[in-house]
């Protein structure tokens, strides 16, 4: 009995298709786990390929197609002790992105803006950017690569960049409406408005207040618990500082602010009401449970990936905004 053919002895995809009794394209799809092929067919093709000693030559396929079948996901975020990469942002977005891209046969390369010159990023077919950066600096940097680009953030007027993001303005409006219901009128907004998303949250918040009361803006440069604590502590030290509501641009900022208020015996929500943003898992278990604006991050990740696939396939793509929901709890 003759030994099974191997890639070195010239076994081709056409040979494998003939043995399996399917088309060449079905073999290709089965070997890269495409959902367009049934599980039974994938198992059959893979079993025959193993028996025949065949290995799918990904590099040759990619060279022939002029593609790497990879997408680089660039996270515009500096990991810190108070805000690790294991937080729901960006992990929930990454979960949705990975789900869609791997199903379509693409690899996901996770990287940062500082590593754009590395081979895996330069060889990618497209870029997904999570976070626009201060003053949109990260978007400008990635646009220079010339690769298809999709961004998580806030759409900018007059820009043709494809952006997927939450309705930040509506999120800010819902926080304001809650404070109005509670009769709060001396308010503090906590967040770095140099970031487009935060700027939209603040603008929606101020617009919805409609001049009913005052809004004092504080601009911590980080989105961490420590930044919220330090910023609120500094405000509490100021002579004559009075306020009865705090809207923070992230849950961690809100939690830090609550801790600073507690150290000054200002009880939440009796003395000061606090609303966060993101509705992270820790918001519901925080003491007291934190009222927060919920973002649908996993859905956002799925949308980012789908728009990237459409861009790479030359299809028309537009920006899209996801809804937000205010989760009312105890603060």
C-alpha cells in the first residue's frame, strides 16, 4: 500500500477536494473553520486532510490572495493599576470583535499605537481603533497607515472616518434628567473633555439641564478610581464649594468620588447624588450600588468587526450609534 501523500509530495487542494467529494472552495472553507460549511463537512474534510498528511498552507494562500487575513485591534489606553486591561472596557469590545472576525476566517492582532511599525500590524488588512485619544490624536496617527480603519468613539462632524459608538450625548441627557427628578441643581461634571466621547457626555448633560442650576466641570486626566478620589478631594478642600450632584464620565471616577465624599462624612445619596458611566459589573455591587449609564460594548464590538469586513470587501460603510440606558440604583 502506497504511503499517503504529503504537502512535500505534491498533494494539492484539488486532490483533497476530489478525495472528499466536495469542491475546492468547500475544502478551503472547511480548513479555516468557515461557518459557510456545515460542521459535518468540516470534520470530514479535516479528517481526510489529516489521513493524507495535508497541511493548509496559510502563507501561500495569503500571498496568492494579496491578503494576510488578519486585522489589528489598536487599544488607545495606557494600562494602569487603577484601570487594567482586564476591565470590561476594552474586553467586552474585544469579545465582540473576535467573535465576528474569527468566524469570518480572520486572525486578530491585539496591539497599541506605539507598536504600529511592527510586522504583524504592518501586514494587517485593516485596523480597528478602540478609543480616539485626546483631541483625536490616535485617529490621525492610524489614518496615516492608509489601511481600512474603523474606530470606537464619537463621530466627528465633517470626518469620513467610520465610527461606531454609544449615544454619548443621550447618555449625558439621561443623567441630567435624573438629577432634575431628584431636585439636584448644584452639579459637578467629572471627566476629561479633551476626549470626544466625554465631551459629548458633558454637552448632553449641560443641554438637558437647560440652565436649571449650575454645572462645574472638573477634568481629571485619567479614568481611574484614584483620579476620581483626588479630584473630588481637591474640590472639597476649596472654600465655599457646594454641590449636591456629581456626574462622572466613568464608573471608576464615580466610585473614587464617592470614597472622597465618605471621608468628609458627606453621605451618598442623602447629601450628594452620584451617577457614573459604563455600568461596569462593579457598579451594581458597589456600596452603595451605583447609578450608571449602560453602554452595549459587546454589541459595539460586533458592529466594529462587521464594518471592517465590509470595508475590506469594498462595500459602502457608514458610522453607527448604539443606544444607552440609565441604570438607576441607590446613588
